């Protein structure tokens, strides 16, 4: 089972965006703030959680 790294709740792996609980990649340091698109800077997050985080 996979969990959202922002809220800790289980991911719905069979869901697709724009479903709120669909899995997405979250950039820990957002690309807009100089983060990189590499494995060390990404984590799994719900679509909803990732959108709430925005570029923070």
C-alpha cells in the first residue's frame, strides 16, 4: 500500500487525476522555487494534497 507523503492517508492507485485521492508526484522543493526533477526531490502525494501545497 502506498501512502500520501503529505497527509499520510492511503493512495487510491486505481484513481486518475482529477480524482482528489489520485496519486501524483510532488516536488519536495518546487520546480518554481529552484527544485530539480530527480528522484531525491519527488514524493508521492494525493492530487488534492499536492494542489493544496501549491509551490510551498
